[in-house]
C-alpha cells in the first residue's frame, strides 16, 4: 500500500512581534492523498500560511518548524532553496489569492504560460506554443490563439484567473494548492473556474488543497475538510458530513451563513466563548 502524497506533523509557523513571538500556525498535522482537501476558516486562521509553508515560501523573520513535512517521499524540511525551486511548479503548484495580479504586466499571456513549462521541461518553440494553446483550451478559453498574444490588462478578471490556473497546471504537478482562487470573481464565474480546477485535478489524478472561507463551496468541491481557527485544526470531517459537524466553532460558521430560504431576521454571530476554554 502506497503512503500519502503529503504528510505533515506538528507544523508551526512563528513571527516575531514587539510583544514576543506569535504562532500563526500551531502544531497542526494532516495528510493528503490524491484527493481534494478543503481548508476553511476565517481570515487570519492560518490557512494561507499553511499552504505557503508547504512550498517553503515563508521568509525570515518568519520561522517554520515541523516534526515531518514529506511530499511523495521527499523531506521538504531538509530540501535546499535550489531543490525547492525545482519542485515548485513542476511537482507542487500554488494559485495565489487574486491570481490575475500575479501575472507579469509586460509579458503576454502565452509567454507566461510557456515560461512555466519551459523552466522545468525545455522544448522547441513550436511544440511549446502548441502546448500553451492546448492548455488555454483546457481552461475553456475561446480563441486561444488570440488570447495567447494578449497582455494581462487586456483580459477580464475571470479570464485572468483561468490563465493563472493554466500556468500552474501546464507542468502537470502532482499537487495543486489553490488559495482563495475565486475570491475576486462573481458567483457565476466562480463556479466555472472551480469546475475547471475540479475537472483538471480529477482527470489527472492530482492532489488538491483548496483554501477558502466559503464552507458551502468547499463542501461541494472537496472530499475532506479541515476547519482552522486561531492557527489550529479544530475539526476534520468528510465534505458530505459538514452539516453534521460538532465543534462549536464549525457550528457557528455554518449558522452564520445565509440560506436561499432565509427566514431569520438576523444572522447569528460567532459565540467565541463557547470554545475559548477548550
């Protein structure tokens, strides 16, 4: 039996402050197979820091420690920066929040997607162009020939997100970390972008970590869910069982979400005293 694609034990991320060091991620542990894992929680709960830690993107004065952080048999904690650069993109990719703003404004869309592949897998220019157009088509962009020659300011927000997803997936990584990939999009475009990610991830048998504050969306697209609060994992459950969650924090998040058939005069707010002592 093969082991997990990713195994993390006792991961802690610490930053210095005038009042002393603060742990923004506090000793969390989890594993991931070739499945879709959602990490949810409020802003500041440690979700994004967890994703960045996997790629060793936390820079000094931030400090990352872990008893184990192993990806496909590779001890990430022991890897040099040079080795990590070889892994980033090629084996592990990350779509950042508001990804359109991560695009280089002076390079065309096609050049940037091609660079993501050429860096790890050099190939002739004509073959590279064909792969870029194929990837643009895979993320449901019409007229890929035309779009490949556009600059980032010439594409819409939804198209920019798709371009970024194409860039992250063209090297065919084993793990995709998507950090709020649709937070800047309207609801209809959000669904399209998430369907694309889901289709590409499941089709290629990849692992996915989907980081979000939207519980309903994560429950719809993921297999398992980790709920984070204050840098800790407070609950883990199958996505289909989210409505049966027991931790007071998770119950509070679910109760605070509006429903289509809403009949409450006021949405409840989180009662933080319910779990503060635990």
